[in-house]
């Protein structure tokens, strides 16, 4: 409780010194830095994208990170998941990432869950963690989708859409990257992830199609940058699908529109669903 | 004509069709191209296997990411820079000079 009450006060001298380059930006300032310190972010997947994003957000002063991944480090991960080394092989990814970033910033609170993200897990996480629950009610909670398969992406999207939690989903395979911001509170017209990609059976991922480490790092950086800007409210609601071509280095942005028949977000028309505990229908996941 | 871009590669189709019809049309074309490409690759591999007596120790299966290949169930479709939700594909009429782009879903991380 002492830590919580300290964080509602102004920045300490050490914090001011640490984050000075960020505070210099008029779009951030002391108030913005304080907002970052009070933020809670669930990072699902701590592989290529997630390990990079966690490191960047931890260093930037995001106060609370919750890492979720049931995977272990493999040798084939090392060229792009550069928080890991040979000694990490076989160890839990969340533990390795937590250990590395926890020491990087005394302001950071890292909680790790070596589990697969399911609806049951997510509901329990929100129910059982008072700090997280309060952050959810205070609109200080975001989710980052850094997973490597479409099935998990649809589950994360369905949960965030149901709970009206902001979601930044990034993905990368071969020489292509994609980034989507979903927010059922201030960006209803743009719809959710499923309005763009309704199917859960996408075969290609990094394991099947290959990928280069720098391409992953680009997408992770964009994901971290996007979430920071969303927290600081310094950009308008993002209603586009952003596509990165790593071969040409071109970005393309295409407007998204909500699918009125989307089972994941059609309840957005009805307000006041945030604090309800509505069950997510199976249809929203199929 | 309507220009359909599949992973950046342009294909021309006749206008005055629904988006759904156009997608089915380019799916058929893409499938034919893919079959021709596979037959050509198999022919080349067959010739190479006759030439090579030694088998490599580690075989890498190259990613089969043909620039023309796509799966209608795993793509986003943009019509004049706006993504069209799948439920609206059958209703949307495409006109002369419209631009359609198909994007494969990317799921890796």
C-alpha cells in the first residue's frame, strides 16, 4: 500500500533523473511519466515480440507488467529473442524475461505466469489480483498480444472485447508485420481484431515460414511505441490496420470497420458492459 | 477494369461484380497459377535429384509463401483502402477503377 500511495505523488528526484529524456517531450512531461508509472499491462507471449516489448516498456517506466506464457526457451529462439542465451534453453520464458527486466528498473513490478492464456486463466487473473482489478476499473489496464498463433489471438481479442480492455496486437511472419489497436471504449466503429481476421486457422507463423530477428524487433518497437502513445492519449484513436513490408521497408495503413455480425464485439452497442461478468459465448471463439 | 492486388501483385478483373464474386474468381486464377508453379517445381526437383548423388545432412523445407497464394478464410480484403468485413463481401458491388487488396493474416510473434 505504501508503494501505491507513493506512486500517486509526484516523481522522486531519482525518477526525474531516470526519465528526464522522456519528460523533456512536451507530449509526455511529468504528468505523462506519472501515467506510465501507474499503468498495468498484460503481455501475452514472451517470445520474439513479447520479450522485446517487455524490456522496452519496463525501461520506459511502465509500473506494472504481467507476463503470460507457458513456453520454454529453445535454441532456435535465440537469433531473435535476444534477452535469452544458451543458459536459458529449457527454462520458462516468462521467468527469464522477468529476471532480466526486473533488475533494470526499481519502479517496475513484474508478475509472471507460466501458463497458457485461456478465458478461464484471464478471468481468474482479473478476479484474484486486486491491483489489476483496480487498474481495470480505473481504465489503467491494457493488453498486448505478442503470441505466435491465431487461435490465441482470437481468445485474447474475445476477452479484451468482452471486458472493454484496450488491446494492441502485433504479429510478424517472414517479411510481413501487422499491428492493430482495439479499443471498445473509444473506437467502436473500427471494430476488433476479429472484424479484420475472422478465422482462427492461420497456418503460417515464424516456425513454419521463417523470420529475421530485426523484423521482429521493428514490430515489437512499434507495439511498445503504440501502447505508450495510447496511454498518454497523444494520438487519436487508431482505426487502421498497419502493415509493414520488411523487404521494401514500406508501411501501409488501411482503415478498419466494425463487422456488425462479429461475435466478439457486437455487444459494444450496449454500453455499461465493462463491469459486468458476462460469459463469452463459444461463438466468439470459433 | 478492377485491379486486385494479391500480396502486392496486380491482377485485372471485370467490374460490375460483387466483392465476393471477384474474390472467388481470383481464387480460381490463383489456384491454377499455384498448380502450374508446383508442377514446374516438381519437374525441376526431379531433374536435380537425378543429377545429385549425395543427400544433404540437414534438409530445410523452404517456406511456401507464393506471392499469388492466399486462403479466403485467412485474409483481410481492402476495397479502396477500407477493409470490408467478411459479412459484407456478398453485398458490396465493385465498379470501374476500384482497387482491391488482399492481405494474408500474419500470426507469428
